């Protein structure tokens, strides 16, 4: 079979489209998608397939915008910076909030759609009478449960500065950089281990009192 350079151009575009569907991270996907659009714009014009030409011509600015959006996101969370703790890398995209002493952050059974990082101050998990200080994460367990409900009430013991990260931002972080998403999962795991240890200690203390 004699292939012309136009045929090869068409096969190249097809290969790039298939390759884009195999991508697991967003930045490489957008790069490959842009390349396939450019190839098919040229190919569609040369073979006078104008629907193909118009479709890919319109997709170029869409994929280009998404590419720039991902790059902006990466710059905010400083991808590749090993000098910062994993959660500090997320602070630029998180919403900063200040709670006054006695203010409720959330109630038990409230909708769990975000997690919180404590920068300074002190929070209390009221139901468990546990105080949580700076550097800790709260709210992630309820966010990852199927019910999406808070498992306890949390209140500020004193003026506290927190950062919140929504569920959608957690998902975006994972697709932008799986390593960063894995760091969030590690934080969740550490939190579960801490809770299990606290519960075990609490049960031991109660058994001693009895």
C-alpha cells in the first residue's frame, strides 16, 4: 500500500487523539490534544474536509485555555517544590478564614464538602473533647465518606485562622498532580490513625475510672 504524506498526516492526527484518551494527568492530555488539533487543521484544509477543519480549529482555543488554566494552577501550588510541606503547597489555592472564640466551624451531620487546615489558634472536637492545634487537618474524614456528613461538631476554643479546601479542589489537585493527590490521601490516613489512637486511649482511661 502506497501511503502519501497526507495519509501519514491523517494517521498522525488519529494517533494523537487516541494517545490523548490514554493520558492519566491533565497537562500532558491538553498538550497532546492541542497537537492533534493542529495536525487535523492542516490535514482538513489540505484534503478540503471543512467540517474536520472547523471542528479542530474551534478546539484549539478551548484546549489552549485549559492548558493555561492548568499551568496557572500548577504555579499556585508550586508543583515540584520539595522544600515545602505537602499541605503548605496548597495554601495559595485555599480560602483563608478567621474564627472567633466560641464560633462553630461545623455541626455534627452537616454536609461535608471541604476540609480545613489550622494555621494558628485552637479548635475543639466537641463530641470527643479533643483539642486540635496548628498544623493539623480537620473535616477530611466526612468528606471522603459515602454519606458526606460531619461525624462531630467542631468549635473554636480561641481566635483561630484556618484554610479550607473544597472537595472539587481536592479532585482537581489529584488530576493536576497525582503525587500531590497522594499527599492528601496520606494526610487522611494519618488523621484516621490519630483518631484511632485517641479513641483507644480514651477507652483505656474510661476503663480505669470504672
